[in-house]
């Protein structure tokens, strides 16, 4: 009997390392697998980005289920007779079918449920992705240049087409400031969907790049000293009826009281959030002054170096400003899981609402030109300057540790400190090269 090539579906999750891991099975069994998924192991969450498990609180014990979610499918059919690539995102459940403490998607769902239960609010979000690709032509002065797109059209066109074929709504694709650096955005969506889409987009980008013989990297710093790849997380708040509520024409920075408290919660926990949003040793090579990322814990209107940026909107007649009004968290990068990043922002924002925190100081200009005393007066904090510092700040932030819960908090700190120990002797240039391949 002739062999008939079969399609494999991989059910997968985005984990602490920000990697997408899973297990495959024949596509013909997808419908039955939608119920119980595939077996999964607690210690898998401890596999770091280098593929190692320096330490694990779970040992070799325990069993879980990785179960496909509705609308989690990614299908990449290149229409050239090559095998169709299929993946489906999953939730990690206990054998009793409940959310596992370290299921990051489940963690985001629960953060959003808490926000909605306590405040009636939901989050709209969108992830901006920057990346480097080894295609196209590099020439001096090509920052933001139209010519940087030349030669990459087949890749770009297929990337956009693959996103659309998988239900995402591509928004922009642009050459960025750095050599061979690009950015892609999709339309905002409800937070859980936005995080699902962020995971999908990166996997789709990697697959399409490979088909075109390119290597693409979302790593925060591909070449040291050159502007990094950020993940800017845009968010806004809507009420049960879908009405935007973060905007108030007369508020500070046009933030409503609830929007201001949400922002203040994020700034209050900024250090701990960095441990989650910028979670690798090289992340802090990107978070440098004057690199359009973030260097201080500040809120500013339309400033690309603020941790929280109030984004622009056209101030012309007929534009519904409240609808377009959104904030952007700029310290994040792609070495983290989008679920975990967004969940922690939501928890911090919710804490700010709960505590009715007042509007943060609206900074203008470079906080680096102020003295430490002036920054303190204005409530402009420092961000951690290394991952080790960020992890200590997370551990010292009782509220943030509480949001993670004991199991995830412990696993996270062990995972990340183990990664730091493993990479401690490697010089930064080499580390950037390693991470560029890992991400
Ligand atoms: N590449 C910058 C970063 O690392 C962002 C540039 C921009 O504002 O788009 O975040
Ligand atoms: Mg950009």
C-alpha cells in the first residue's frame, strides 16, 4: 500500500520561557482531541529558552492535559503541494479539568474575570511586534525607508495573507529604525483574543519566514548597541456595553478617574512588572536611555520613551476620541509570554482601581535631566537595570506575588534565576546571538 502523507496538528501553549511548545497528533483525530487534548507534564513549564531545566519544583511527577481551545487553530497551507502546517493553541488543565496554576492563558483569563467581576470593565488590547529578518537589502540610511521593503515583498505578502487566513486583522507593516528591522501590527481585540493573536502572529511569522528561506527574530536585542525589538502593549478599558471609559476630555492627560487609577497601578508595580514583561538578561540591553523603549516608571503624553505612553489620536472633527484613546506599555519584549505580560498589567491596573489611586504625574521631557530628588517629588521611579534586580523587585512586591499565586510565583522565580545562572558566564554579545536564535 502506498504511503499517504498525513497532516499533523500540534496542540501547544505559550510558556514561562515565552516559547510555544506542544505535542502533535494526526489531524484526523482533532475532533476527539478537542475534548481531552494530549498529556502534559508540570515540569515542562520549567524548560527555559535554552532548552534546559536547571531546577524544578515539580520533579518528574504529575500529569496534566493540554486541551485545544476553540478558535485556537493556526493553519498554514502554502498551496504549493507542501504539507499543511497545523497548530492549535491550548489550555493546560489538571486531570480533573480545572485550570492549572501555571497555565498562563488560564492566568490571563482569571485576571480578566476578576477585573470584570469587580469593576464591570473589560480590556481591549493590541500587541505591536518588532523583529529583525535576514532578508532584503541593507544599505546605509535605510531607517524607515520604503526601499527596505524591496526584495521582501513575497515574505511580507505571505505573512499578511497568512495572518488574514487565520482570522487576524493586519493593520500595518513597516520598516523600522534599525537595519533589517520591521514592525507589524494587528487591530485591537478583547484582551484574551489579543494575546492569542500575539502568540499566533509570531508562530505564523516564523513559519512564513522559513518558507522564504529567511530567519526572523523577535529577540529584544539582536545586535548589541543597535536599537532593540520592542513589544508595545496597547490597552484601553470598555464597560459592559462596550463604551470606552479610560478617556475624559477634562482629565489629566485626558484620562478618566478609572483610567488614571489603572495607569497608576501599573506605575506603582512597574519594577515587578518588568520581571515579567522584560524577562531575560538581554531585555535590559534594550531598556536603555534614548532608545525609544523605557527607562523610568513614568506616564507621558505621546512620548516614546515613557513606560506608559498616552497614544496619539487625530484631533479633527468627526473622530470619536474616546474610542481611539489608548495607553501603551513600552517595556515589554518577546522573551515573555503575551498571556503573562497582559495578565500582570491587568492585575496591577485592577489594584490601582481598587485602591482608587490618583492620577500619576504626567511627565514631559526626559526624566533623566531631572535630579533624583525632582524625580522622587514627581513620583517618577527607576526601572530595574538588570533581570536579577527585576526578579528581586518582583519577589519583594507582595501584591504581585499574590497575583501570581504561590505555585506560579515560585516556579517563575526558579525558572528565571536558573536561566540567569546558566547564562552568567556568557558575554553579552554572544548572549544576544543566542537569544536571537531562541526567539
Ligand atoms: N524599537 C523601539 C523599542 O525597542 C520602539 C520604536 C518605536 O517607537 O516604534 O521599543
Ligand atoms: Mg516600532
